[in-house]
């Protein structure tokens, strides 16, 4: 995802939450329980009422509509997937209840209300994999109690993680692992779209399946077209912004309406969203509460390791979603609180497990879109002149170019809260009837639109496109020109290795273990890659995912990258005096604490020059076109 122009950054060096300079037992996170949660709440509490006041504007309305549709549509799509995988255990009301619970909790009690929480593809995969395991073990009738205990154990380990300040370790995640994870998410979304289309052919007539495929493909192309309008100079800025902001709304209403017109599509009898009674669970009006206390003790402890695996998944997925929503490219002013928010996620896990709903989690693809929808952008005209050097020419050609700058983010809780109320409203009879009018094929298009926008935004995709392009036509200011094609390909190979292993296990009974593969990419990046690539190559190809001051304050500051530390140690050894220079990343004295936390005192000239070039380039270009946000 190309960077936006950010006019103001927040320095985390002055934040009191730090572990630098501490010695003895005080330097161990686990022995200082609740410290991260305490500072998260204390840091964010003064902003609470402004979170409400700042929601009284037009951007809030846009954010509400946009996040409602990009939350509701994938939630129903994944619910349809879970219905097939669990023989109808999860239905429409369960999906709405789960999304509404998460939105209500995080809009009112979280430190960062910009984090979007709902049903993800991973919890869908997780639920029906556990269902298949219970079938194989011959205890499928105990699935409700078993998955409830998985959720209870997951809630307990969530709380332990937050209390022991372990969310700090998210600062070690770089684009290497986060983009590999994002690429994997995009592929899963695309595959789910094709699986939904296959199911339509199996469950209906060939004619209905064909008409459904037409709707899905047209819906997908409509979303891509409408969101890309903002990157053009067509129409006026207001119209471009309107079409981009309401792309999902326009496409959903248009293709749903078209499917009801008297035509071959309507006559084919295409499948639509199933109808369920208002506010009741999907199956036989069963009670919402699970009698989890009736599960035999043996299976209670069998659920423990599965709950831990679920915590590993949510630890990475939810926190990455939070980091994405608060990326440095957005001019944010209000501070984050990862520890407190992860504790809240444990609470929703506990509630969700005992009331038979899919566990909500941070939505990575939607996180960037939501913050983007709350961002005020300004189109500015940049004039330049060009003179040919080869072949030589004395004439100058004048160019006008649109540059888009992000000026302000409406950081507030109102839109998230309104989405919660809207989701609860859709559990009523009349609005469930409205959902019933939507063709199921449309959700295949939803999968493709979200998956495709995620794939094209990943640096692995952009690196591959760079490799396929002719270098003589590349911009001389592009830092990638300083890295060999072999080096870029080797870097992408390691990313795709993690993606390949994750995909390999995702469609087997071992799917519940794929979080281990994703987590393992972090030590791979910090231990192995600095010994394969040079410092310059990694500074060009990779960067910390947690790069915004508003986030780093909640994680104890930015760590020193291992390749930078290794090069500084080598330079110090070459001096012959055995002393570490000013840039050493190994110092822990109190006088160096501020430099350690801000990283400014640890950047060599090459790193500073590269950052300076990137800053100048992003200021010159503004916001480049991207399908993921629709702005450009």
C-alpha cells in the first residue's frame, strides 16, 4: 500500500510506558502485570468525550455506511461458508449477533475505536475444521459444548496475554510477515469466492448457477470500477468521492434490484440469502446459551490446546488489523491501546463461545478501508515542466498533475456504534426480509472484490510487478533500483514460502495449526534474513509494520532492526577500539532510552538518506492510486 502524505507524526519517546533503562525484575514484562493495560487506559481516557464530539460530521456518516456494508456482506458470506461446513450450526442471526456484539463493545469501551472487529475467514475455517475433528472423534453431538470450551480457554489466554504485556511483541512484526499474511488472506478470499460459486451450481440448476456467475462477476467489476474513479480526473472531486465512498452500496442495490427484474436471471430461480426468524438462533429456536458445563472433563482439556491456537491466530490477526487501521500514512492524533483492546477481545471470545456465535476478530482488509473513509483528502494541482535529455531538446513541456493529500482523520466512536445498532436492527423481521432479497451469488463477488484489493496492495505483488518491468523505464528515484532482481526475487520467495505452507494446511484437518506458520515468519525475519540480505536491501524491501507514533507508544517504542544493529557492530569493530558508537542498538542505559525508543539515534547515514528519499517522493506523489482504499 503506497504511503499517504502525513504532515504530523507523534513521537513515542516521551511516553512513560517504556522498558528501557529498567533492571532486575522490573525489566521483565510478565512480572509487571496490568502495566500495559493501565497506561493504555490512562493514555486514551482524556480523548473519550472528544471521540463523541468529533463524530458529528459528514465523514462519520460516510464511514458508517461504508463500514456497515464491508462488514455485513463478508460476514454473511462467511456465514454461508460456515453453514455448509457445520451442517447449519451457524446461520444469519448468529453472524449478525457476532458482528453487533463486537461493534458495540469496541465502539464504547476500546482504546482504539477505529479497529473494525467482525467475522473473518479464519474463524470460519477454524469453526468447520473443529467441527470436522469432532465428527472424526465421534463427538459431533458435543460440538456446541466443545467449541464453547475452546472459546473459554481462548478468552483466558487472551486475558493472560494482555495482563502480562505480551502485546508489546507486535512491534517486531515487519512488512515481510504482515504482507505475507495479507497475501494469504487475499488468496483465501479469492478461493472462497470460487467455492461459493461452485456451491451455487451444486445446490441449484445449471441455469441458475450461470446467472449467479454473471451477477458475481459483474458485481466484482462494478466495485473495482467505482472505487477506481477517485484516482481519475473524471467528473468533479465531489462526484469522484461519492462514487468511491458508496461503491459497495451502489453495486449491492443495483445488482440485487436487477436480479428481481423479469428476465432470464429472475426466471432461473437463483438462490438467495436464507430466511431466519427474528432474534432466534438458526436451528429449531434453540436457546442462545450453551450448556458448556455438561461437557465431559476429558474433552474440556482437549479443548485447551485448540484454544491456545485460536489465541495465536487472534493475537496476530487482531493486532495486525489494529496496526493497519492506525498506519503512519494517516494523520492520526489520538493514541492507541493494544493491551486493553486485546483484553476486550478476550471478553467477546468468552461471550461469543457461550452464546453459540462465531467469535469476532479484527478485520485486516476492512481496517484500512474504514480509516480511509474517515479521512479528509484534498486535491491539489502541481505544475511541473519537463525537458528531454536524451534525445536532447531545448524545449520544456509543462505538466499539470493532481496530487491528493490526507489532511485529517475523523477519529471518533459514533460510526462504529451506529453500525452496531444497524446490525441489531437487521435481526428484526422486516430487515431480515430485506436480506432475503439479496442473491447468494453476490457474495462471491464480495469475496473477489475484498481479496483482489488486498492482493494488489501487498508489497510482494508490487515486487513481482517490478521484476517483470523493464528497468530502463523505471523512475531513477525508485529505491528498488539499488537492489538486484535476484535479491528481490529471493526476498519474495521467502514470503511466498510462508504463504504456500499456510495455504497447504488450510484445506486439511491441520488447518487449526496454520497460525503457528504465520507466527514463525517473525523469527525468520529477525534471525535468518539479516544473515542473507544486506542492510541496504532489507531497508529498501522491508519496514516495521508498527511505524506510527500513536501505536508505538502502546508497545514500548520502536525496536532496532537486527540488520542495522549488526552493521553498527561491524563498523564499531572496524574502528579497532571495541567501543559501540552512538548508533549501537545494544545500549540500555537510561541516557540512551529516548534515542532507543525514537530510533533517531540509531540510524546510520544510509538509513537516514533512504528515509529522506522516501519522504520526498511521497510528498511529491501524494496518494497514489490504490484499489484497496479507492483514493488516488
